[in-house]
C-alpha cells in the first residue's frame, strides 16, 4: 500500500514550480470514418449518420496533466513505444519545465515507462540528463485510477472523442483544440481522496498487524 500512499501524499503537497507534479498516461483511439455522408441537421430533425462505417486503424493519445496549475498537453501518435514516451518526457523537461529542478511524474507500471526508454531513444548524455531531472512515481498494480490524468482523459473522451473521427490528423486537431480551451479555462480535477480516506475505505487491503 506504500505506493498508493506515496501518490496520495504527493497530491497533498503545496505547489512548487521547482518540483512540479505531472500525471501521464496513454489511451488508444479507434479511427472511424463515414461510408456515406451524414444527413445534415434541420428543423425538427437531428443530424443523422448511417450505421455503416469504415475502420481507419488505431492511434494513441498521450496526455500530460499538471493538476495544481490546470495545464495539460495532448499529443496524438501512430504508435505507443518507448520512443514516443521518451519524447513526451523530453518535452516536459526541456520545453514546459526548463527551470524545474525535479519533475515528479505520476504514471502506471507499463513496461515502456522507465528511464531505459531515454537511453534507447537519445544519446547517453541527453538520456542521463533526463533521468536525473525526472522522477517517476508509480501507481500500484491495478491502481492506475490513482493518477488524476485518468479523470482528464475521461473528460477528453466525453467532450471531444466520443464521435466518428476518420484519420489521425483530424483527431489530432480536435484534441488539440479541446486542450487549448481547457488550458484557457484553467480546468482541473477536484481530487478529494486522501491517504486518510484510503486507510478507512480500503482498510481490508492493508496488511493486518493483529495476531
């Protein structure tokens, strides 16, 4: 349970621009296009789509989310490999938080989510610099829901992606527009689950000290 408490304690720390807390995750998205043009909306009738559709493959949405500042970034890629992950982390370090001493990244235990990805993607001196500035804070196994970015991705799906988007370029434009507006509003997650809550509500998961 120490990993869960580590994440929850981190969320309760005050904002520190030198040690920003960023949640990161990826999500697959099915690309779906129309075989026939939809019938436009008109008075008394909503826009109508044919039940037949065309599959366009799968792409990936990568999201970085800093809850305390209400900032997020969405990147759409064709694949989810160590290279895509490493590039996302490099963007955090060099473009978004160049002055930060340490970037604390909350993420799940996917095999690509390690510093080894840096060394497989960049020259050793770059990889080492990233590994020294980025500290991974892993959620427990089966506990990815503890990452606030899961909530934000859910909002993205409901508000933007829950419709037919036929190609990666279109999905990327729509996701970016959504992201820009959310950042403008400074929208964030109202997280209320604390370490104390975990010890009460998830008491059965803690090891017992009683004989």
